[in-house]
C-alpha cells in the first residue's frame, strides 16, 4: 500500500495482509524519529494493543518499540478496518 492509502488505517484496529501472505490483526502507528528526521511506522499486534494504549497514556516513550515491530508500509498488501 502507498503512504496515502495507509493514512486512513493509522491508529485504528484492523486486519493487515502483508506481501509475504501473513495476515494479522492489530494497529499501525506512526512515530516521528527526531534523531533521524523521518517518519517511522510500527505494527502493534492485537494482543499488545491494550498494553500499548496504557503505556501511551503513561507517556512511556518506547512503548511502540517494545510492543510493536517496525514496519515498511510498502510491505502491506491490503488492510481492512475492524469494529
């Protein structure tokens, strides 16, 4: 998927299918890496979403690295939102 296509799925629970055929439920988040001056995307699997949201509420700055996986959005084949 392109950066433009993925924007509607950021910070929303969904089912993501990757180019390698793997399909996972979770959430894609975006973080700005100040040191490198670029935007990074992370995938938070559904089993870690509650812990991530709690950590984010407690301002744990590295929660996305601990509970998620860095993601190249071009590796996402398709996505659909979940209710």
